[in-house]
């Protein structure tokens, strides 16, 4: 099954499959109806401390990836829950970050071996 990533502010598409929000915080300015989220997995997102430390600074990208992967390895229940959700059908990991090249959904997709 395919695993895509995209900003939650992009329109829903039939190719999205199950839409999984992987942010700890609800995206600003977006209603739950407009978001069209099927599942919200807050616990798979980076910890608040890691998110604040990273601050979407591309200079910290390499270290952020390492730290987030470490958090994922220490959080097997959240990872297993996500794997259960994506096992049988196409899915899209939704995130709110503006940076399309430096965000946790990329790391998560690679961690799952679905990039």
C-alpha cells in the first residue's frame, strides 16, 4: 500500500486513502470538517520539547531527524498503531508545517520504509 504525505491545508483527494493527522496540535485556522481527517494520531508526533528545539530551522534538520527517529523507536505503541492503520489501504500522513522539505512527516514516512 502507498503512503503519501501532504500538508493538511491542501484539498482532499480521492487518492489520499485514509487521512491521518500526525501533528500533536490541531492545525491553525482549519475546521475539523474542512480537514477531512479520518484518524488523528497525536502520540506519533515529535515531543513538544523536540518540536520547540527544532523550530523548523533547516540548519537543525539532520539532528532533528536523528532525535525524532530515536523518539519513534522508544514509542513502539504509537508506531504499531500507525502501522495497523496503513496496512490494508493507501494512506496519507497529514502535517501542518509550511516547510515541505523539513518536516516530521518526511522522517516518519522514511522511518516506516514507505518513501
